[in-house]
């Protein structure tokens, strides 16, 4: 009986720790930088959305995440081809997330690119004070079609 009680205590403590960690993510975060490394290409990671990208990531207590990122220099389109090109200057998705150690996994239920809809997106994170660093695993890019990439993003917590 003591073993069962001890096991349950450990399981509940682990669950509480995971919940405490996810609570640290709750809120709105402003994008500071977004760098993308194309696998197989020489050189440093690129600021794919320019040096001052615009972005927000919002984590809710209901374990929903909403992500929006774009270039800062976007302009309203004046033609269908310009409107289509705007899709490669942004990324956005939403879904329910769960925590697993130093990663969060989002079950995507909506995205700017149907490539991601219905997928699980894994993100590794490190949270230090009001800075949140997120790194993707190597994966197919939804922006650079046919390329495999690793992205590194830095976010800053926004005041409530």
C-alpha cells in the first residue's frame, strides 16, 4: 500500500511540476529575433523575415497557443501575384499544446499554410526571466518549399 501511495505522490508531483512550467509560458510574448538555418547550405543562419520581424506568441491557461510572425516591411498588395507573395513573408498557426520536459508540442488545428494543419509541431524552449528562446527540430520548411530548416526564435514577455 505504501508503494502505491508513494507512486501516486510521484506521479501527481510530476504533473504539478509540468503544470507549473506551462504556467510560466502563459501570456503574450513579442518576437525579438527569428533566424533560420537551411540544412545543407553554408553560412550563418538568416534573418528570413528581416532584421526586425513582427511577431507574437500567446500561450493560454487552456493550453492553446497562437503564433503570428511576419516581415516588418510588408505592404498591401496591388495584384494577385503580390497577394500570393505575401504568404512567403509570414507564418502563423494555432492549436492545443502540451509540455514534455523542455519542449512543447502543438497539435495544429489552423495555419497560414495547409502543410501544417493537423500536424504536431515540436518546439524546444528555454525560459530565463522574461526571455523565451525557442528552437525547432530539423524539419521541412513551410516557407522555403523543398528545404529542411532549423529556426531559432527569441521572444520577450509583454507586460500585462
